[in-house]
């Protein structure tokens, strides 16, 4: 079975619950994470067994990633990168 390879952008506190939920689905494989805070991303990767830490731009450009879980703040969710147009973007704002 081919797993859906996920790149996570935004490794703040809220990402913990998203990553915990992703681990419940055998079809999902979080293969990379990144944010503007590289140290935070490294810590999240170590804590959650994510194999790669990348910049958000590297995650978006990686052809091996099937989808991006974008947890950036609402004011940046649609401006992360024009290259992200290949992914369907869902945003929730208040």
C-alpha cells in the first residue's frame, strides 16, 4: 500500500495534536517538517520521529511529498509560497 506522504509546515504547539492524529492512520506518513524556527522544527522531528527537517519552501517543492499540512498562522496560510498552488489549501480563519 502506498502511504500518503505529508510535509508539515508550522511546528508550533498546535502541531502536536495534528501529528498525534496523523499517527492513527496507517495510510499517512509525515516525512518532513519545517517552520521559520529551525530549532523548534528539529525538536518536533525528534519528538515525533519525523525523518527530515526542511524549510517550508523545500517541503512545498519536494515532488516526493503528496500533500502539505499547513499549520501556519492565518495571515500567512495563503502566502506561504506560490509554488504551493499544486496543493489544495484549506484555511480556517476567525
